[in-house]
C-alpha cells in the first residue's frame, strides 16, 4: 500500500540567497560579492551584506547580484555565465522559475602590485 501525503514545501528567501550566492561565486572571474547599500533590504536587515537581493512573486524568482570581478576578465561573458549558473541552480534545486537575474558590477579586484 502506497501512502500519498499531501503537503506543501516552502523555501525561505535565505535559502534562495544562499543558492544564488554560491552559484555566482562558482563562476570563474567572480572575485566576491559586494555589499548592497540602501534600499528596502537595509530596512529589514536582510541581504545587505551578501551582495544578493531576491524577490519572489507567484513562484517566480527575481534576483539582483552585486559582484566584484577579478581583473582581466570579459565582464559581459562573466555576467552572462553568472546569470545562467544562478538561474540553473535555482531551477534545479528548488524547481522555481526565474524571471530575471540582474548583474551589477560594483568593482574589479586588482592585484596589489598594480594598484
């Protein structure tokens, strides 16, 4: 006899932020995430220090990532790779659709010898 349990799974925005953060950091050329200043996230003390802002609406995820890239990388290519990696990770891990993944390049990390 098979037991069929009806229930609901909810995913915390913190889980989505962690997935997006790790997926972004896994892309070659990304140095780190930049803190997000201001905005509504600061009021709620959520997502201000980790460079990721996540919103969900009708089971669709909208992400904004604030990145610091490594030097001598193709910004457009790295950004595209981050968008694809983050969207794929969210879709595969939690099964939610992704509306957009906006990339904000905040800075470039240059080697100390060149600074």
